[in-house]
C-alpha cells in the first residue's frame, strides 16, 4: 500500500521569513535522513506517492488557495508590519528605490496583507509570532517526523500550545 507523503504549508506575509524557515526545515529533515523537497502550487497538484517523505510549500495565501485538507501541517509566520517593512526596505540601494518600495507597500502590500494574508493565521496548526528561532524549526521538524512515523492523524502526545505557539 502506497503511503502519501506528509505535505507541509508555510504561510506568512511579504518578508515574514517563509523562505528562510522553509530552507531551515528542509535542512533539518534531510539531516535526519528524510527525503524532502520544496514544491510550488503548480507542482503540488502532481505529487505522486512514495517519491518523497515530505513536501513543503510556501506562500502568502496557501491555506485558502489550496483545499485545507491538502496540508497535513499548516504553519503561519506572523511578523509585525514594521519588521517586515524594515526587511523590505533593507533591499533598497537608492532613495528613489526606497520611495518606490514605500509607495508599493502602502498601496498594495499592506492592504493585501490585511485583506488576504491575515485570514490564513486562524487556519494554521502552528503559528510563530515574531521571528522564528532554531528551536521553532526543531519542534516543527519533530512534529513532521512524528506525522511520518504515526500517520497523518495520529499524534502520540498532543503538544502543549506553548511548544508550538510563541510570542516574542
């Protein structure tokens, strides 16, 4: 009988750290001998059984763009707007570029975050408030390994909320 791989979604706003969290999570799982791969929304629809132990997808509105039961674990990175804006602005090399970034942020990025991205938070299984830490990647990778070992709906011991949801 073919076992469907664990599918994990990492969601959050622009500059919330989705890319870094995903890379860290993939690295942690690979270091434990698991076959894992990052996929995009188009590739995710063609996932075949037994190719990988786990697939990780990241995006801003994953949990409403895909059927919610598509993911075995849904993670939301909730980072304050001022921190995200600072990260975005740090890429600017000129004053004009900074002005363009601010204009885009005010007219598009912030309204989209409020209207669409924040709706993902209550749909998540795990929410990290603020910048994530290595212990957050560790606890998430352990939870994924447990899903792989025990089946998607069988968690041996329900974790405390404090283990997976943290405020800075």
